[in-house]
């Protein structure tokens, strides 16, 4: 049973952050919720060498999430 989703972001100041979100569910449900959070907080930019998921607030890049 998953208890937390941890969002990983790389900020423009070079800092790697880990932001926890409480979550109760299975690994599959966590994966779906992680995808939802990515789309809520970031937008995809590409194609090209700078492609990726960038935070909507302009502070950095969405790297991924961990189901813990």
C-alpha cells in the first residue's frame, strides 16, 4: 500500500526538491495520480534539445515522482 507520492523537481537555481503529497492507494493508483499531478503542475515543451515537462510557475522542471 502506497502512503505518499513524492514529486521530484529541478529548480532553476540548481536545487533538486522532493515534495511529498499524502496518498492512500495501490501502486497503479499512485502512478495514475502522479501523472495527474504532473499535468496539473507542469506543461510539456518540445520537441528539441530542451524538451521536457516544465513547471507552470516557471521555477524549473518536473523530473518525476516516486510512490512510497
